C-alpha cells in the first residue's frame, strides 16, 4: 500500500504554530531571560520559520493543484501570505500589520486547497459510481 501525506495538515499546523509563537512568546518576554532563551527577534529562527512554511506550503499547494483541483487561487493567496511574512522581516516597525494578514492568508490558502481537493476527490468518486 502506498502511503500518501496530506501536506495541507502540516501546513495548517505550522501556520498555527507560527501564529502561537508570534502571539504568546511576546507575553512571556519578561520571563525568557531567566531561562536564557532568545527566540524573540532571532533573525535566523524567523527566517527558518518562513522557509519551513514556504516549503510545506509549496508541497501542499502544488500537489493539490496538479493532482486535484487545478485552481490557482490557493497558490495566489499563499504567495501573498509569504510575501507579507517577508515584508514583516524587512519592516519591523510594522510587524503586527504584516503578521496578522500573513498568517490568515497562509491558513486560508491551506484550508481552501484542502476543501478544493476534497471536492475534486468526491466528484471523481461520484462520477465513477455511475
């Protein structure tokens, strides 16, 4: 049996993890120095998270596009989200204004890709039954 990975699930998970990292970690800012933790404003970590989100998103969205729904809308929404994350890194004074729409865009792109892929699979099964 061939094992297939639904890349939208890890994509949604990493989007939510990024959201939690960016929302909760600043609240813990005052206690982090006690534990010698420096994840906030760590450029390498931030770039790694953007790279990870981009890689997983590309795998999920390209798979959904090629094998299932052939709809470019999820790829367009996801690309805008990644560009907003990159803009957040470039302009730190506007971080929150870029972060919220970026995370929402990436999450919506994965959910839309998932929904479109499921609809395609269901319509294919339905057509094969007749």
